[in-house]
C-alpha cells in the first residue's frame, strides 16, 4: 500500500514545527536545498543574517530527516517497515 501524501504531510509538519523558531520581521531571503523523502527539499528562509538563516535551515533539515527516518517504508530500521513485511 502506498501513501502518496506522506511526503507532503511530513514537510508541512516540519514547516509548522520549525516556524516559531525561525521567524524574522525584516531581513533577506536565503535559499537552501537538501535531499530527503525521495525528493529535493527547497526552503526559503527570511532572516536578519546568513548565520540565522543557516541555523533555521539546519532545524528544518533535522526535522525532515527525523520524519523520514520515522516514516520511510524503504529502510529496514524503520518501525513501519518490519510489521508490513516490506523488506
């Protein structure tokens, strides 16, 4: 069984959970990309400086990778994989 919306749900959850930590009233927009959940994750972060933007990008990446580890159906170490007998 496939779950087509799990990627979108995980990304939205990561954005909601990290938004309060990484907000800026003014500042520049910084772009970051990384690979997770079988796709390229792109983020635009508005921050006062590059150091704050990098911190926020790391928070987002860490949360997305945590969710990927928890929800991935393709990794043997993921709790969801073993009961389903997928691997």
